[in-house]
C-alpha cells in the first residue's frame, strides 16, 4: 500500500486530529466551535473520497458509460452537513447567551466567575 | 391496516407534532399536544412489545423500499422493551411538565420548550426503532440537539455552560460514532445493520473493522456517560429545568446503552467483541470505577440534584457491569436495570423538582427540616433512595440480585462482594438527605412551605410506587429483560 495514493486519507486524519486538538486546547468558546466544525468536516471527506472512482461518472444509465461513482456517500454527507450546520448554529447561539450572562466567552473566566459565585 | 405501520408512527407522530407546536405558538395547546403524542407513543410501544413477545420480529420497509436498499425499521424484544421505557417515562413526565415548566421557563418560550421536548422524544424513539446505521446517527443528533436546548433553558446561568459543554462532548461522541459507521460502510458497502452483520464475517480486512468498533465504543460511551467520559453529565442534570432532568436522566443514557448493545451483539457479534477482544475486561474495570468513584463523589456534593446526578453515573456503571459479564444473567441484569433505574431516577428527579418549585433551589443547606413541611415529597425521595441502595422490595434490589448472581455464575465472588459493598456508599449519600430532611429543625421559610401541587406529586409518586411494585412483582420487567437478553445472545437480528 503506498502512501501517496492514499493522500485523501492523510488529509482526513490531519483535519480530524487538528480539529479535535483545537476543541481541547483552546479556551475561547467560539474557537472551540470552529475546531468542532473542522473535526466534523473531516468526516465528510472520509465518506466522500472513497465513493469516487477515477474515470467514473455520475450514475446515469447510458451506453457510453461503464464505470460509475457511488452516489450514496454524497447523499449521506448532505445529511451530515445539515446536522453539522445545525450543531454549529446552536453552539454559536449558546455562546451569544453565555456572553450575555457572563460578559465573556473565555472558558477560564466563566468558570472562575462560577467559582466565585458558589 | 394502521397496525402494520406502528414502527414508523412511533417516530412520525412526535416528529410532526413538533412543527405543529411552533405554528400554534401557544404554551397550553402545545402541552396538550405533547400529552397526546407521549400517550400515543406509550400505546404504540406497548402494542409493539406485545407483538414481538416471545422472539417475534417486525421488519418495516420505509416508503416500501425493500431493505437493504431502503431504510428498514426493525423491531424485536430489545427495541420494543426500550421504546416502552422511553415512552412510559415520557407519558408520566409530560403530565408533570405543565406546572414545573410554568415555574421555571419564561412564558413566551413555553411552546418552544414543548417543541424541543417533542423533537427529543422523536429522536429517542427513532433510535430505538431504526435498523439503519446512518438513520440512527440522524436520530441521535435530533435527540441530542434538542436536549442541548432543553438543558440550556434552565433558570441558572450555569445551565448555559452546561448545555454548551454537553454540545461539545455530545458532538464529539456522535462524530466518533459516525466515523465508526463510515468505516463499517467502507468495508461492507451497506448501512442496514442486519445486512452489515451478515456481511461482516466475510470481510478479510480486519483492521478497519476493529477501528470502527473502537470509534463506536468511545463515541457511544461518551453519550451514555460511561466513566471517565461522564464529565458533561453532572452539570447538565444539575442545572437543567427539573422536568428535563427527570426526562433525560431516565431515557437518554438508556437509549445509548441500547445502541451499544445492538452494535456489540447484533452487528459485530458477541465473539468478535468479547472473545477476540478484552472488551469485557475493559467494561468491567470502567464500570467498577464508575460505581465506586462516582458514588464517593456523590457523597460530597452540596446540591441534592448534583448528588443524584453523580449517583446516575454510578448507576450507569451497574448497567455496563451487567453487560461486561457477557452472559444471559448479566445481560438480563443490565437490561432490567435500564428499566429500574429509569423509574427510580425519574421519580427522584421529579420529586426534587417539587422542592425546586416551592423553594427555588435544592441545596442541602437550604432544605433543613423539609421532611416536616413536605412530608410526601421527602418520603418519596427516601423510598427512591432505598431503591438506589438496593433494599429488598424495591426495583434496585432486583437489579443488584441479578448482578450478584451473574458474578457468582462466573465464579468471581469479589465482583459480587464489590456490588454489595458499593451499596454502602449509596447508603451514605441517601442518608445525608434523610439527616438533613428529618433531623434538622425547619428554619424560617421551610416551615411555611406547602406540598408540591398534585399535578406534580402524582406523576412523581407513580414512578416511586412503580419502584416498589416492580420490586415485588418482577414478572413483567424481568420477563421482558430476559427475552431481550435471549434475543441479543442469539446474535442474528
């Protein structure tokens, strides 16, 4: 198995790990969500890349086409994108409310405020 | 004619109710609709359970597209049992919601609250009905997203942070799950779970399958709050509105346990998970850690709701402990504890909601002497606590009895001893409530408190009474759990 021919997987893994790292390492609530979005996006690539066949066309039955790419992963990922958008939108809405309630979107400052209140 | 469409109606009825509630824009009407869909769901779940009793199987092809090409809903005694748990809790909690939500959620958001509740119910029931891996992911996200909103609606501003943290952890869990499903899809070319199970043994490239198993295990464990992935749970339960805490504590984690069981037994197969890999040992270690560490942490909480939240982490440990035995008795214990814990914790959180309604908070230092002011509520909490401890004649005892039996069956007496010893920790935290509620003089405000209103007390006591009733008459619950365990161990779905 040669590494160069699997470059889409390397890109996927890079995005997965990078996104997850941002979620863990950053204390800013918006940056965390950006990391989360990158992490979710990597999964789109994981699904879509293997569905493509080199030289394959869209699945249209016609005489001149013999090789078809699998359309199902695209459809699945369309759904996953909707889910991702909903998650990001809800996350950002929560951050707006958190900022209204705490006056900050830095995790350590918010947790410190909670500790002081308790 | 309609009876053949029950599996899809189970999901579609609450799903359609949700946009209707938004259109109604009226809190009381939305609540009526919520009551309607919850009771309908319970009726459908019971009908399905009766239909599959004794090892039956219902396969429903969505839109008449035959499986494995179309989405299939596949119901056997395991799903049906789970759907009964979810819809039963929903049917009881929804009655309670009216007064509790009125007190805790601003009036203009009531209809949106019930919309989120309907979506959450649709998602949870969808997970329990579907036989398609990707469909399961979509329902998982529907229920999760609505749960984040419901939690963030809590009165305390910390509810917002709890909702946000759960969103981050929950999304990571769900994405791990979908990575696992993706790897399985790449290896088998199918998303239908039954079809996938049939094709997996022919897969020669084993490493991606193992990776898929790992991703699905970690992802679902995050969602079911298996120790040490439980960090989102205590704050989420503690700061969510009372009715929400009761609903999700009794249903969401249980549904996730089902997903784990389904993937272990019906997709990967028992031998691939438990014989070829040390999954049993890993689950056993994590479960015992959950039981002991979370119980000890629970003892030192100063918020009663948070204490019972940590107790939930421990109780989930008992469920996964039963699963880790990988035997008929162990599985029965785990599955029956799904039901038993849903009843106990549901009832406890509902009763605590009554105190929150009258007092505004449920901190130990604020409820001294509440046993005299709210005798029914306090006594109910004590009974629920006894069930957590596992005192005979409560459901908690039934679960622990079977866990001990399963441990002894394997000749591992030390696990049986650990289960019994861990009950002492539960005694410690339940005793804290008894001490504060009954042996302290009611201070100023407490003495004038009234009992919670009947619309809240009755549903809560229904659950607590269920704890005692199903602790004495175990035919229904144990029978269902035994059936489910048999079906799971049979392997084929």
